[in-house]
């Protein structure tokens, strides 16, 4: 889909914790000491209803995580 919808969704605490854990693992693996080196994430809704959260990390490539429909909703 390609449209960034992150500003219009709410994530469950579980989904937020999973994304933070993934970022911490990448920071440790790539020896990144400053979390501001990780660019802001974006999100898009997949055809099957999952939410794809992603960002492009320079020198690493794309980081992504899929969030099941029950773990996110629209911020009305």
C-alpha cells in the first residue's frame, strides 16, 4: 500500500513493547549507542489487515515488524 498511516493508528502495549525490543536488539547488534540514530518509523496497512511498521536504518537496511489486527486500531 505504501501510505504512512502511523499518525492515525493506536498500537497495543504489546505491539509497542515488541517494536521497542526489536529496536533495542538492532542497536545492540549494530553497536548503536544513540537511539536517535534510528529514524522515525512508518506504518502501512496490509491487504490482510495486519499493520506493517518499518524504517530504513542506514548501514543496516530496512527494519520491519508486522502487527496483527487485534493489536492495533484506528485513532478516531
